[in-house]
């Protein structure tokens, strides 16, 4: 499968640059490529859940979503022998209409989520959502920690700057400048994301609308080179490790805000 080859190349790049990351894996892929999950884990990376079938949450109901994440989480935990704590929804599909999904995630034992994109998009996004790691209260008094994909705020608007098609479309200096501004000016960690297929310029082309083809195939040939530079220019860590540091800072801010 191409996903094995492409993920293998990502693992080589990460090893070359001494980087560890979080891999959000589909249950469907893990079921068919169990050795790939083991290889990722042995390389020191964190395993997160991306659901089973990559269905956007809003295209089903709560029962279907609960079954989907349970199936995926069970497969991943059986393969790794460890609890899977992190989740990312297919196509960032936790929106205003599907915020109930956070309760389902909490019930399933997830502690961290990275599914709410604080930006305007035709398929996903909550534009006024917080831009940095924060607590989301679910079931009245429990919390799940949300780590949104990174955006840059300008002129009252959040602009996506760190991953996927945005990384492929924007010139590298713009991406690097935006991440440095988040790190240095706002004293916050950046969330960068990438799909294995985005370093595969030889992948077969699928018939689709011009918009979809542009989003999916534009600048595939330059992504690996840009990624290698990005890995060199910044420090990276798995999501749970970054959140462990951010959690301390969030608790301090809460205590100061409460006058403690």
C-alpha cells in the first residue's frame, strides 16, 4: 500500500532530524497494515486515533460516531498494548453542529483532541474558537484538552498557516515566519500537520472537481523538501508532551485569574 511507503519515508525524515511526532492513524489502515503501527511506535512516536473509516462526523449520527471511534481505538490499543489518548476527527469535522462529539470522545477515554479548526472553511471550522491549547468542559464537569491546528490572527481573522494544503500552497518563508510569530510573539506552541500522501508526487490522480484537485495535488513535488527544512528550523514533540507543558501553564493562568 502507498500509505506504508509514504509513512516509511516520513519516518526516515523524522529519524534524520531527530524528531518525534504524533501519528493519527485510521483504524481501517491499522487493520490492514498492523506492522506499520508497530514500526511507528518502535521509532518513538505517539499513536493517536483518526477514527476508523474517515467519515466526517456530521455525515452520521452519534451512534455511528461512537461505534466508529470504539472500533478504531480498540484496534490501535490491541496493536500497541497501550491506551490511545489522542484523537483527530476526519477533515476536522468537530464543528458547531457536532460539538456533542467531545462528550462521546470523553466517554470513550480520550484525553486530548485536535479536531476544532479555529478558521473559516467550506467544510469545517469554528472561526471564533480559541486558537491555542485549552480545556473543553464536557458532561458538566469533566474536561478534554483541545489543541487546535495553528492559525495566525490578523485584521480580526484567523488564517490557517501550519499544515496540509496551506503548507503546500504557501512559500516556506511565510510558514516559518508564522510559526515563529506564534512561538515568540504569542508564547504558544504551534500545531503542524501533514498527511503521508502529501510527499508522494507520483500518486494516481482521481477524477474530481477543479477545487478538490487543486487542494489535493498542488505542489506535491516540493513538500518533502519544505518539510525537511521545517524539521530542521524548529523543535518538535508529540502532542501529549507539548500539552503536558502547556497544561502547567494553563493551570498557572487559571490560578492567577482566580486570585489564588
